[in-house]
């Protein structure tokens, strides 16, 4: 070792250590993240998130907790739904700053299959649906518009349990048994990110499943009244299959998944369709590998929809999240790069602003999905 470097090392060991530590972080491939982690005064587990606009976002959590921001995450309202302390809001859908619908997952026979609605920003909540039927377990909700929506539950009597609403979630009706899609032995959906059920465009819906021998995607073109189904190559089993779905056009969509008991499994975890969900084939596996529970789409410009047509579609990227970290793709799922190592469960974007949520109060925000790795910088106080 050169004498000058030795003198520096032993005369100023603290300074040398900080320089060395900074260099280590700047060269480490595991020390980067494009997410800003928001410090929130809550430690609840969160799996439901809906970014309504770049500044308004709602989150559903455990212990009957709902969070809301109307200023882009600068501050959050942390609300407890009265009488819901034992409930886990696994999905949430909002229509703006004031109105939202929160769905609780859990066994109906223990009083946990419930849906609440607020019209005053969470000041008050109305219980709009509950079931005590043995076996009912709600997995997710979504809406086509401010009136028509759908809710998915695990199979009951061999058929998927489906609810629909025509009044913005104020009331819910069970789909007639003869119209419900038939499940295979062990088949179910995962209440992991709220995106195993997806309402798309004017009237289409998709459901991703696992739990049985085959992971499948159900599709409807009439507001969930009738269904067709497609088998997929995604590995499936009691704890594995499809966890999240997303479509960015009438024909093009993605499904992500894995195994929640083996979240770092290297099995292929991405499916793509280019025919509206009729057939599915493997896309490139995410980086990092492992279970991906949710997927959403970033757009450089805040996009609006006109039925099935995207008005703006420039500079887009898919973002997939899971316990092993998050990934992005600017090639519609054909290639991926890592975005961060935070263990998020669910993600939602409104244009270029996205929010992701995880366990123990973990909330991330991102405003630009870069094609380059952004590395964390160490900041030293004077």
C-alpha cells in the first residue's frame, strides 16, 4: 500500500471509512431504489392501494385501517372504520377525494367478509355488504365506472363467488349461480394485491387464479355476467399461481404471480397476452425474480381513457411488485430491470405517479420510472 495512502488511513480513519462506505454504496447493485419511502405513523399491513389521481391516493390496511392523501403523499389521514378493528381491507377502490369502497378479506363465518363505503373522505362509513355464508372469502373489487363494479370471492359450491353493483357500491348482488364460472378442485384467487380481479374498458373483466393444478384466466365481455376461461402455463399449486393482472390496451395484457410460501422461487413469473386474454404465453421473468403480487403501468403523462382507447400512451413502463422487490419493463414485459428491493404487495399508478404498499406501514411513491439504475446516496451530517 502506498505510504501516502497509509498515512491517510491511519491519520484520518473516520473520513477514510466514510469515503469507503460511500463508494461501496455507489457501486453496489443492491443499494439502489427509485422509490421514495414515505414515513407514516402506522405499522399496519397494507395490500390495497388506489391512486385516483397523481395527488389523491387511498390505501386499505389491517386492523380496520384506511389511509388517504390528497396532496401527493405530503400528509396522510389514517382512519379507523368504526367496528372494523378485526378486519383486513385487502382492496380499495376510490372515485375521488371523498368517495371510496373498501373490501375486507377473511372468512365470512367469522364476520370478515364485508364491504364499506364512504362519501365524506372517510369521516363516516356505511356497511354496504356482509355475508355469513360458510366458505365465502372476498379477494378483490374493481369498477368500470362510477356505477358498475364487481367483487370476486373464492369458489363456493364449486363456482367462483361473484358480486356486482349498479350504484357505485351502495348495494351488491350475488351473480346467479348458473352464471358463475366453475372452478377446478383447489382453484381460487389470491387476496394479495386486489388485482386478481380486473375491470377493463367499457364492460370487460378478467380473473386470475391458482391454488389448483392449473393457473387460469377467466374473461367476461358483459360486465361479469357470463365467462370464458383460458388455461395458462403459469405454475400453480396450493400456494402458487396468478396474483395480479393488468391490461394496457384491448388486446395486450400481463399476468404476474409465483408462490407465496416460497417468495424467492426462480420459476417463471410473467405471462403475456396479445389477443385480449384468449391465449397466454410466458414473458421474460422479472428482475429480481420471485413472487410478484401486483402490476401496474407508469405513463410519463397522466392518461385518460375513452372506452377501450388510451388517449395518451407515450413513455410507458410496466411496474411489478412483490416481496423480493420491484421491477420495471419498457418493452411490454419482454425484458425487465430492477426498480428496488422494498417488499411491496400492491401498486397503483395515476399517470407518472405511483404508490406501492407493504407490511408494517411500508408506503413508497415514485414519480419517474427511469431506464437507468438510480443509486442511493449517503448523506453525512456535519
